[in-house]
C-alpha cells in the first residue's frame, strides 16, 4: 500500500521510501523517513497534489511522488 | 574581499551574515526588516539565482554594520543541482567570503522539519543564531530556552511580519559576531557509518570543499576563521589556527563535510568543483556498502529531532493526537473550505485571475496613454525650441523615444507586482498552485507559472519579471521562454490593421463575422503554440531533473503595505536600471539604422521640411479641423487635377504634407534600415513579404506596434498612422508586386500575422530576459527559436496556401 491510495485523515506509518535516489532522498529529508506517522489531510480538487501532515508539519506532494512511499496502518 | 585584502580591520568592521531557512518561513520578510531600505541585487555565479545583500546596522556593538546575505529557501544543504549547491557553498564560503554567522529562520509551527537544516549547519560548525519566526501563529510557543540549551546556540522568538523581537535578534546577532556560537549536538549515526565517514574525511577533496582558502598552496591568515569554532571537538586544531598561517579545520567539521559529500555526490549530479577522486571515493564507498547510507544519515537526524526537539515544540510529535490550532490556522481552515472547493475554488481562482488580467489590460491603460502623450509632448516641445537637425532628431526620436519605450512599461509592472504581492503575501498563490498543479503539470509547467502566462496576454515584460515567484531555476526559465508566445497587447494593432485591410467584413453562415473569427483564431493558436513550446522545451532544452513538487499551504495572512510597496518599487527600479538601459540603447541604434545615411540632398530635404513645417503651422490656423490625414490623398488628387485654380492655404499645406511624407518615405528607403530591408527581401520573399514589410519588421523591434507606424512611413502616409488609419489600409490593398499581383492578399496577411505571433519582435522582451537570467545566452536562444519557429510557420502557410491555389 502506498501513500497515494490511503483514505483521508487515516494515520499511517511509513514503511519504506522508494524511487530514484534524488526523489527518495528529498522525500526523506522532508521528514518522510521509515517509522514516521503520516496522514493525508486533503486532496486537491483535480486529484493532485495531496496535502500531508507529519510531525506537526504540513506539506503537499504529488500523488506520483506519494506512490514511492510504502505505508501501513499504525 | 576577505583574504588578500591589506586592511584586515576593514574586514572585521563588516562581517557577513547569511540568512538561511526553509521556503515559506518569512526569511525575506526578516531580511527586509533587518536591512531596511535597500538591497544590492546580484547573481550567484553560473546560475540564474538572484543574490541579495543588505546592510544591518548595530547600535553600540563591536561591529557597527554587517552585510546580510539572503540565501534561496532550502529544506536541506544536501545538493544535487548547481542551484542547490548555492546554499552549501554560501554557508561554507567556498567561492565567496565565508559568512561570520548564519541566521536560521524557522517557522515556530513547523519546528522539527525546519530544524533539520539547523542540524546540518551545526554539524558543519557554522556559527548559528536561530530566529523562531511566526510566534504569533502558535498557541503554545516552543520552549526557546530549552532549544537553546539543547543545540548550544541562541534561539530568538520573533514575528518578522510585525517587527516583534527585532531588537533582541539584532542584539543577539551582534553578540554572536563577537563570540560565534557553535552548536555541539550530533545525531546518533550508526557506528559502522561513522567508521566509513571517518575514512572518507581524510580525503583531500573533502577539505577542498571549503574552497581555496584552505588549500595548502594558498594560506593567508583568515580573519573569519580566527573567529570561528572554538572549543568544539578539537580545541587543539582551532587553537593552532590562531598561530599557524594555514587555517585549520576541526576533525568534526571534516566528518560533516564527508557526510555531505556522501549524501550529495551521485553518478549524475550537477555539482561543480568536486575533486574527481573524491567523487570516485564516494561512489565506491556507496557501492561497497550493503547498507542504505541515505536512510541512515537522514534517519539518524530525524531520530534526534523526534526525540529531543518534538517535546520542546509547540505541536505534538504525532498529529493523530488532538492538535491545538491557533486562531489564524482555524480561520485558514474555514477559508480553505471555499478556496480549495472543487467548484467555488475554481470560481474564485477564475475571478481573481480575471481581476489581474483586467488590471494589466485595462486599468493600466490610462497611465500608459498619459505617459505616451507626455513623451509626445516633450518631443514636440523639444522640436519646437531646438533648431531642426540631426542632434534634435537624435534627442527626440532616439533618446526621448527610448526613454518613453522604457517608462511606458512601468504601469503594468507596478500593477502586476501589486497583484503578485497581494496573492503571494496573503497565502493565496500557494493555493492557486495547489489547484492548478494537475493541469500545469500536464504541460510540464509549475503551478505558479499560471500568473506569468496570463500576464503574458497583456505584456511579456511584467510577465517575465513575474517568474520570480517560482523557486526552481528550471521552472522560471521554461516559463520565461514560452511567455513571449502569448498574444500580448502590442500584437493587436498589427492584427487589427491586417484583418481590417485584407479580410472581408462579411459573415460566415450569415452570423459569424469573418474578421472576428480570424482574431479569435490568432488568440487560440498562440495559446496552442505556447503550450506546445512548453511541452517541447521542457523535455529538451530545459529538461532539468525530476524533483518532487513540494508545496506548503501557509495560513492566510494580511499583506502589509510596507512589503507590497517594497516589492513594487524594488522591481520597477531594477527594471529601469537594468532592462531600461538596454531598451534605451536599442531604441537609439534602431533610430540610427532608420535615419542614416541621410539623403544626399540633405539641405534640400531640410528646406522642404522647414517649408512644410511652416505651412503646416499656417494650415493649422487656417483649417478648422486639424489636418485630417484621411483626406490627404483625395485633396492631393483634386489639386493635381486643377493646376490653374487658385490654391487656398489648406490645399497648399496638404500638398506640402504629401510631399513631406513622400520625402520621408524616400529617406527611409535610403537608410541602412531600408537597405537592410531590401537586403533581406530574398529571405522573406518565400513568406510573401516584400522589402517594405522587411523595413516594417526591423522597425517593429522597438515594439511590435511600431510596425504599423513604420508601414505608414514606408507608404508615405506620415508617421501618425495607426491601425485605424484608412489611407494605410487603402495603400496596402493597392500595393502591387513587379508582376502586377497585389502584395497583400489574405494569404500574405495570414503569413504576416503568424510571423508576428511567433517571432520575438521585441527588444524589451530580450532585455528583460537578459536582466532576469543575467546572461545573453538565454535571450539569444529565445530570439533564435522564436524567429525560426515564426519563419518556418509562415513559410509553410504561405507556400502551402499557394500550392492549394490561394492567391
């Protein structure tokens, strides 16, 4: 299961971050390291991007990037 | 500036403070607060990123002033692109003087992620002060004292927007410059990783990351290094630096640099100045290691932040707990329910964009007309007072005309930056990007490229300046390269003239006006070309690396007048200073091209001109309506038919006017520009253009709409011709080629309009792209690709049309 297909406001735990190295490093540096609790707070009207909340910080990323993040319910 | 300066005292007097922080932390607001009125704007070497330096003044401190450098917003010091490398090189001082201190600006509500950057700075032993910004937006303020104890550097709570805490921050900076605070914390990296890093740190390329100052070959006493880290890991090393001529670097700093290299260097990075052997060493180390180095480094930092910072932060570490939300965030939630709504959100977006467009297209118009008539009046008065001659022509047509060409952009630039400032500072721009991202992504453009593209419908100059709102160089460049393809208002007079002259005023199917259809078609086509160009250029010329889009939706805030004015005036000033000079110079060159060499019968010409001028003056008194250009040919024909009849004053002046215009047309033909028009005729003939159009194309460089008045001159109608001019339309229709075929057919007209739609016939656009990218490379490319595109399209349409049997 990836972050791109979880329900809204559902707390999830990051299991692994994949993708090409630059993308992966950037996502992790934004705080999406394995073990982090993350929720999808909102989805933009056209389906992209997704607004995330992790560690009390919010940020929006595209669903294509969110697909690189494997999550599990916590 | 630092080393090799003989007066070391001067260096100590004016230390450099680097302002760093994540995007959206109010870094620029703080920069403006700290430095007051003026910033010196330059560029980082090799990239089109603006480098702003301002001056911070202290009261009774050891230093009376400091330079403040505003770094581009960044989430991390790890770099892969040349652009990202700016941050690390600026804080280390690799190619420029190193800062004596870094001030990290953090959003008090997003502490953990913001302090990731702080942790990196502390590991690199960069002397640090943390500004805890946006304290008004958190209900439970973070524990500043606890944070200061934890990191070993000062934390100062501020509200940059309101100016709260500025005095305390300035005092802390002054104190920190006297005794640089260097943090002590280190994230819990795995032992195995540390062993590897220790080995890498011995590599000479790691030391070289600090730049030339530290190379053994050049070893000056570095005043700033003497003031840097004392008593961290290696008192010994630093102490020896005080006496040794070669600046020493502590072992911990070397380890941090090695860690940076390990995390940044990649097979296909764009980093510059990395020693090839260090690059190899990093890649080998990563390949040999069966562990996940990136995850280990980043994971260790976040483990530290989660464990130690989160308890001191305002918001709980995990968001599933009840999050206390401040008043402003709650209000934001409520507004966003509308602003991000699938229906209302887009409706609001369309409404706001319409307002921006309306402002540029219509509201700026009175000011533009005023500026134009002011410069017209100035030119006329100069001509009336100064003796007729070449110097007056230079002053009026060259210098005054050029200055007018520059100033005329100001209303639109000021209005657009007012609109941008309102959208940006209120927090709406991030929402617009959030709404539009899906659509813009499909075109390969950033969500924020929408406003520049829309502004391009009015004028490319402010639109190109508006690309500033995008952080990435690649996004900015791509937008800049396609914006000039949008139909700007300067193309309208040309379209109007050609459509009115060459397309029938009939209705298709009885109700669709042909002329209106052609106009709408030109708009739609230009949009298609813009989007296609974005798609092609985005995949070829400015490909760039695929980077995750990261958007933050900041809480809505009330924009301050101060920052709005500062942005508007600052941008207008830069435009005047940098693009303005280029535009002025180009206008003078163009004027010279179209005025020299003068006809041999120069004296006669002047005589004719002065006679004509005096008779015009008489005529103006005599004729009740001011000389109506439309009636000139008719009157001339009438008088020619009646040579014997007594000629009244009006008719005499009309004749003179006609003679004068004919003279001017001949002069224009004789000029370098005229010759150039003839010279390029073989090249433009396949597009259906003759040399007269060639002259018009050259003249249109000053501004596209000048094409119309140049054609007026070429056809001897006078320089007052505009797109509504009936005699000009009539002349166009009557113009014949050598073989008797009319020059202007609907097919030629279409070819000409397409050429104007696509060609970069605007020196101001090129000047402003030069100013934004700080090189002639991109304007040259822009000109080349647009001209080629225009030429090929016109060629295809004209030749294709002829093959299909259209005249």
